[in-house]
C-alpha cells in the first residue's frame, strides 16, 4: 500500500486554505469579496447579450458560424484532393 505522507488532494488543500483564511480575516472578508464579485460579474452566461439583442441574434451568429465551418471543410477537401 503506497504511503501518501505529506500529500493531499486539491480538495483538501482548498479546504485547509479556506480555514486558514477564515481564521485570519473572519466572516466579513468573505462577505466583502462576495459582494465585489457580484457587482463585477453581473449576469452570467450571456443573459445581458440575450436581453440586448434577443434570441434571433444567437440564431444568426450560429448560422454564420456553421457556414464558416462548412466553407473551411470544403477548402480542406479541395486542398487534400
């Protein structure tokens, strides 16, 4: 059985670091950085873009992307054959 003395998983290291930070700075620190993250990040996952441009925008860019891929495949077939 291999010995893992002195080694820890990423999860264990994160937990240990989190506990150390909590001891050093307290709950207020986490509240402050959480508040900053909420203000900086804003809506996630394209929600702002969807609100601004609508569903059709995504359809249009998806179609353009598909056409580009199709053209690249054709060009690759021509140069290979």
